[in-house]
């Protein structure tokens, strides 16, 4: 497939040599993010179902003399006014960074295919993404530890799978930032070479770039 080949073997000279692994890491980040979207939607669906069942149980058993439900309390309350809403928990844990990636990743992949993925923009956006992922995955991890009552094993599995996948994304972004730094250095060296070019002497632009594969 031409598009996949453009992503795994970019023709943009700014991403040649060892730097071609940068876009490949970006593909891995995209796949992990899609997986986390699925996991997060599954968590929210499970929470909605658990809250509805608990509400029905509470309505059936709530009387002036009894104030309890025989079902386990949901790990997160869906409606406002009872602790932290599940919607807020989603947004502060992974929702914010997933929404950011819904814009960042498609844009980066399109620019890469169109040979317009600039190293400086890549570095800036990857640093922002790394910070957001680190903060939100850490927040989600402590949120999972902070649940004080028993939760269903299925939901607990989804929660910790999300945390583990989030840390994998953090690791991928660390590597991606390294390649972005190398690409910025190559781009700067190439720019200095063009600025010092002798008038009338034609040089191949790619030959002015640092080949990190030989370092």
C-alpha cells in the first residue's frame, strides 16, 4: 500500500536514515491510542451499566427503614452530587490526552505522507504529548489505587490494562522525542550548509544533511 509505505519508509529527506524509525514509532503510538480508545469506551460502558443496575437496586430496596442495596457499590458514580462523576474521571484520566491525540496523530500522519512534517513542529508537539500522557497516566494509576471498595474483576482488568498501555505510550513518546531532537539537529545543520553555500555551486540537499546512521 502506497500510504503505508510512505509512513514506514518516508521519502522526506528530513526523515531518512536512522530517523525513519521516528515515523514508525508514531504509527505504534497511533495503534496504542486506538486501543486505549476501545478500553476507555468499554470502561465507560461498564460504569454506565453498573450505575443503572445499582440505581434500580437502590430504588427497590430504599425505604424509610432500609438504606442499602444488596449489590456492590459501583467503583465510580455516574451522576453528579455523589463523589467524583465518572465523566469527570474519564476526562481527567485519559479523556484530555485522547482528545488531543485525535487531532495530533491524524495531522502528523497526513503531514508525513505529504512530506510536510517539520522536525521542529514534531519536537514541540511530541514534548506536549509526552507531558500530557505522563501526567494523565499517573493520575489514572493513583485513581485506580484510590478506589476504597471492592470492584468487579472485569472492570479492574480494564482499568489496569489502560494504565499499562498508557505507560507503553509514554515509553514510545520518549523514543519519539529523541528522534525528533535528532531530526531538528539534522535540519539545522542542513540549513547552515545551505546558508554557507558558494554562489553558483550546486549541491545535493541530502548530502548536506548529517547521516546519523554513520555516527
